[in-house]
């Protein structure tokens, strides 16, 4: 029960209590939590207190509101270690999820300046462009637009890109992604991205640009991707430089 004489405000105590119910697994991801009215009755607090506690948990992405349907426990985010070069498929496999892709575009396209610069080729030189909606257990979590340039890379146009690109590159094309440089930025998703990702326009997303090098340290892939901010958390292990 909440303690009205405690120095912590009631909404804060309620927030802690609700958080515990989620973290201890009493309320599972995807489950609807009791209504505001029910929470008022259970904890003997005002509607304002309940609303404030729930709103803060929504802002922290632990809960989400579905207009008219209620408030639900969010699914845990996909954790991604920044220092390891992995494919989307590997990331999902490590989390026990099924990786998938819906191919939106697969074509030869002239390299725009940023692509040409990253791949160290001339502007407008044709590159293989692959735009894919990435799925985790059939849920859309990101959009990846890869540009490929290496000898005979056009053959990839005839491949099934709903599977892992990196597996294809290594098994069929002798191209092993060994290093990559990545840049992360916060962004608001466009109307087009919002529709594909099934979120509202303007929802926060992570915009990532990656240049991938092969075993000879040649750039073979330049990717622009957009991942749902509510489904991803990136982390890094840091250490001080040794003298
Ligand atoms: C990650 C990278 C992309 C890369 C993709 C390949 O998501 N950010 O740059 O293209 O993996 O994944 P897969 O091998 O599953 O197609």
C-alpha cells in the first residue's frame, strides 16, 4: 500500500509499485494493465495521481497507450552492442527472434554523392540498391537501404533478399564484412517511414549510416537505415586508453 505520510509523493510511490509489477513479470509484455479507475480503487489514490504515474511510465517507454483500448506493457527493446559488427539476422537470432525482410526495392541505381564518397567510386556509377523493411518476429522494426559496389555485384539482383544479405555476401560472393564505420543520429520519422514501420509520423527513430569493409578493407556496402526508437537500445563497452 502507498504511504501518504512518506516524503516521496504518492504518484512517485505508485510509479515504483507499477514498475515493480512489470519488472517482476507479474504484468507481461503486451498485456493490458488495469484501467485508471481500477488503479484508483486498488491503491486508494486520486485519478490525477494515477494519471501522473502512468504518464511517466509511458514517457519512459515501459508502458504505451492505445487510444480507446487501454494501457499496455511495452515489449523489451532490442539491445545492440555497438562494438561488434553483426548482421540484422545475427542480432535477432541472439535474441531468439525470427529475422525477416520485405524487399521494397532491388535495382541498379546511380550512386548519389554520399554513396559514391563512402564506396570510393565515381558519382552516378551504378550500384546495387536494396531497400528492405526489416522484421523481428514479423514486427517491422527498421528500414535498411543498402548500396553495394564490388566486382560482379549485379548478380545479387537475382537473389532472394528476404534472407540475410551478409550470409549471401559471404557464401556466394566471397565478400566478408570485416569492419564497419557507423554513425548514429536521432531523427523524427517521415510519413513514408511511419507508414512502413506502423508508427505515427514524427515518432523518434534512430538514423544510422554504415560503411562496411570486406576482408581486403575495401568498402563494399553503404547503408542508410532507420530503426524504431521504441524498439532499439544501443550500448557500448568503454575502456580508458592504456598508456
Ligand atoms: C545490419 C546492418 C546493415 C546490414 C544488415 C545485414 O542491420 N545495420 O548495414 O545491411 O545488418 O543484415 P542481414 O544479413 O540480416 O540481411
